[in-house]
């Protein structure tokens, strides 16, 4: 299992794309097309959705092989369902807005709740 550890120092090093996404009524977010292209993820691909405990955000990365993390399928328009257990832990609600952060190597994205 590959774990991404994001603390406040690491978060400062991540670039902030000028994109946001919001949590809809289906417990999903839509990742903008430009970011999906950078991460090389397409409709039908598996991604892992995990918790970054130190910053109370979500980490999304393309799934490679077996993992114990939450695997989700990218929807037709780039939607990703957020697992219920992560919704509870982060106290997420419909309408919550996230800034999308990404590292220089485009290996994952970090979603930081802004409201």
C-alpha cells in the first residue's frame, strides 16, 4: 500500500490549480478535465480515495494493483464518489467546496475543503 503523507509543510509546496470542485448530492465530486489529463485518468479508470489525516483533506491517485484503500471508478464526466466513511470522518456535506492542489510530478491530487 502506498501512502501519501501531507502535512502543513508539504501542503505549502503543492501547487494550487485554479480549480475547485464541490460535493454534490450523490456524494461525488467532478475532477476538471485538464487535471484528469495531467494525471492520465480517464472514464472507467480506478482511483484510490484516501484521507490525509494531518490536513483533513482527500488524496486521489490513479490506482495501480491491489490496495486496501478505497477504490472508486472515474465516471463519464470525471466524477468520483467519496466513500461514506471519509464523508463522516471529514464531516463533509453536500455543497462543500474544495481547492484542488497537485504536486509538480502530477502523481496525485489533494483536495482541501475551503468552506
